[in-house]
């Protein structure tokens, strides 16, 4: 079946799915709506980690072993920064720094994050369309046993160790969906809307918190299929399972589905999770994405499930 594919995505796991989609459909038919709740200003520069992870992944520049950053990165800037006593808890590689410097300079002149991201993607020959969820700042904050922590402080500096009680998306209520976000969701030629196996609480919830996006998903003609981030009763990486437990949830596909509520029409479940009845259509496959072939397999399975609902 032809048509556009839309993906709501966060960082590494979501980027793997989008890369898999590029192997099975025309890249120009893919649109990724990307979480910007992780964005923050560091050393005076505006950093967009999830957008940059997708840019690096789709342009073939991602550090595969590390899971973030650029392949072949150098660290002269960080070494010089440390010698001067600067903050070094958030690593900025020399190549990575170019994006943050240019993005910050353009934002200061009035360019939008959407325009800047599109220009970066074009410069690197990326065929898929990458849309920030909003051009207005939204900041993920976590209420923890160590107080209120901005996302990067919790995730990078504190290594996800504090116990989380609640998550807030500061600025979301006043934010607007990025240009073309709503029209893309509602477009009649969309074949499938996929929710990537990104962290539901930290990567997808910020997108859904922007007014208008959740309602658009409810109204979309295309089916919404979530790829479960749970594998064998746990998370592949990151704090997903830890967060679910701390917030009083089981770590299961059922719990993920309940968290998203009636936004989701169907779910792709990992073969290691025994599921009897989700209450929505679902298919089962191996959802681990170690290789490019794995990523294509998961993308193909998610699309097949969406096609079955048409």
C-alpha cells in the first residue's frame, strides 16, 4: 500500500525505526515528528538531542557503538573546556558543536527550529521530513527525591538515578504544534501513524502534551500503531522500566497501551512478551533492532499491521 508514513519519535530507539522505514518505503514519504522536550541551553548554545540523533542516524553519521553522537567524533573542545574549569557533565564533541553553534546563531536571528532542522537535513541529503513537535520551547522536568530536575540534569548528570514522582512539560500549554504538524497528521494520503518504541513518558508524552496534537491523532484517518518499548518485561535501554515502576505501573505492553489510551488503534508487541488480550488489534514479532535488517523487519511489521486496519 502506498502513502505517507508518519512517526512520533524521541531518541535512539525511534531513530532506529525511522532508519528501518527508509529501507522499506521511499524516504521522501516519511515524516518524523520529533520530541523537543529534551532541548536545552548549555554553555549558551541551544541543544536539540533527539533531533540531532535523527539527523545523524538518517545521514549515516551516528556513532553505532555509543548509541548517540557522531561517528569519528573528536573532543578537543571538551578537553580545553575542562582545563578552564568549565561544566563537562554534558559532552559536546567538536563535530556536534557545529550544529549547536549554527542552530543557536540562526535562532538568535529569528529563524525557527523547523526551518533550521529542514536545512540541516537537506544539507546532509536526508530524504525524510523531520518536524520538531513545536517551535516554542517545551522543557521536560522531573519531580524527584532530589527535587525538581530538568531532563538533561536527570538523564545525563544524575544518570537517571533519582526516584521520579511526577513529570511536567513546562511551556507545553502555551506551545503550538510546529508548522505542518497537524496538517500532516490529518492528511488523507497518510498510510500509517507509528509511535516509535521511544520512552512513552520522556519522549512521546511531551509531543502529546502540545495542544492540538493528541486531538489530531484522534481525528486522523490513518491508523495509529505503537511499537512496544517493552521487550521481555523490561526496557531495551534507558530509564523506561525504572520510570514505569516508580510511577506505579507494571512493565508490560498492556501498561504501555493503557498509558497512551485511546490515541492508539493497534500495537506491535515483542515476541518475548506473552500477551493474551490487549483489547486492540496487535501483531507479534522480534522488535529488537540491532542491525539494519532488524530495523527494516520491525518497520515492515508495523506497516503491515497498520495496513490490516485500513
